[in-house]
């Protein structure tokens, strides 16, 4: 993965570029990296703050041999790979908040966005978008972001070698991706549970009927979060935003 790299100084979004490249015939493993994004996108229509030279803003083309309904497993796989890489390279106690935010000291240091293209149940390709806030400083964050986001360099007190981090991540991701095709989701799920900061916590999500609260107790085979509600019934949350309720 990432043996063919398209590098941009400035771009609207590496996700948009990666989709274009697939339309032009790009194969699995093609990587788009930019120093700065002017229209970086986050999950659920949010913007992703991507200042010049401070982070790793990348999108990777994958063509996994799995049906569409397994795509959420891939999101968790990417989170596991990145969490392990960041722990090894920076020694920071980073953990995964379901489904795929990486947190240090309760603040977000990285986000993952998977966009897939499918016909019926057949998955054609997936663009794995990863934003890692590597070397942002306090003043790079707006007042709105300050309480909820941080960077690896703020958290560790040192400058992060972005090239090293990116190449280690691609290596870890490739290994895990191979394992996934050989052994399925089981081993990934176990790793995710070990690295999770969501399990055994009180969690809250918004539904069309208002907020819903319970205790996160596990992950199912599709990647959904299993939640025990106050009345002891057990439900599954498949998507959306999950906050800690305490
Ligand atoms: C999230 O947590 O909401 C996901 C954020 C994903 C951001 C990355 S940065 C590189 C790639 N290009 C984008 O426009 N978004 C993703």
C-alpha cells in the first residue's frame, strides 16, 4: 500500500482527488497526500481542519474482496492499525473511541473517514481518508476545537516526524489488511476491544426520538457497538456520533 504516491502542496480534499483517480483507473494502494486541504471533509458532513504542513492528510485507495455490508469492519481495522502505529512511534496512550476516533487524554488527535462505492452488495472500492493532527500547536486550533482536539506534538511535547509516522502506518495497515483477508474480522475485533476507550463506559447518542443512553459492552461482528440500556435491554448502534455520558 502506498507504493504509488500522489503528493500535493495544496488541494481541496485528498478524498475528492482519490475518487477522481479511481475513475481514471487507479489501482488498490494508490495514495494521495497533501500538505494542506482547503475543503477537508470529516464524518457526517463536518469540516476537517487541515492546516499547511502540520498534519498527515491522506487518502488511500482500497479494493477489498468483501461485500458492502462488511465495510464498517474496515473502518475499525484502520483505527486499530493507526492506534498501534501512534502508540509505537510516539509512546502516547492513544485509544479508540467508537467507531474510529483516536483520542489522547480525551481529546481527538486523528479522524478516519471511509467512503465506498458499490453496486448492489458488491463493493467496488473504498477510499480510506485519514487525518492525523501531528504537529499542530495550540494556536492552530479555533476556540471551538481547543477543548475537544489536540495534536501528537502538543500531547508528547516533541515534534513528530511525519514521514516516519506515515510509512509506519502504511506498513501496519498493510499487515492488518492481509490478516483480515486471511483470518476475517475476529482478530481485528479482539485488537479493537483491547485498544478501545469506549467499552464499559456510559455512552450517549442522538436518535430521531431524542438522546439515548447506555453502557457500551462490546462490538458485534459487523462492527456495531453493543449497548446495554438502563432498562437492561441490549441494542446495537451502527453509525452516528457517540459521546461519553460521564
Ligand atoms: C472525522 O473524524 O470526521 C474524519 C476526518 C477525516 C479527515 C481526513 S484528512 C484526509 C482525508 N481528506 C479529507 O477531506 N478528509 C480525510
